[in-house]
C-alpha cells in the first residue's frame, strides 16, 4: 500500500502563499486519483484539488484561481501551490490517493491563515 507524507504547512498571513508537498512511497503515475483535501474544525473533509487518471485536474470552486496542483512523477510527489490565502483556508490539509479500490490518506499538515 502506498504511503503518503505531507509537508509545507504553517502559519501565513492573509494574502500570503504556501506550497504543500505530498511524497508517495511508490510511483504515482498509475494512481487513479491523487490530490488534496482539507478539514476545518467542525466541518467535513472536502476536496481542494486532485489529478484524475494522471491528467485531468479538478478544483473546488472556493480555491479556483488561487490554487494550483502539480506533480513530479520522477520524485513521486504532488504539490499544492496556494496563493492569496484567506482565513477560511485554515484547515488540516490531507494528501489522498485512490487506486485498485483503495483509498489512502496522509497524516495531514496544518495550514493556519491569520494576521
């Protein structure tokens, strides 16, 4: 089973930027879905952005135009670049992969947007 390790979270001021990284323990090129979800306190986990079948991307409406997902297959890593961050982006961000009917989650990385 693939293992996912996130990094790059932290405290940032409103309007700032962060780049999250998700390193996988094996090749990501054949994963059906790979991307990012987030969960804010008291709210359900929600999709932020993901790759579908290695190519097409899917973004939540709330981050469209502010976030960009990218991948480096040679490094088995997926990135989430977040710009113009807002207080409502505060959440634990989780890397997610789906393949062979399995859903795998990373341990999460905290993103806090506050002045």
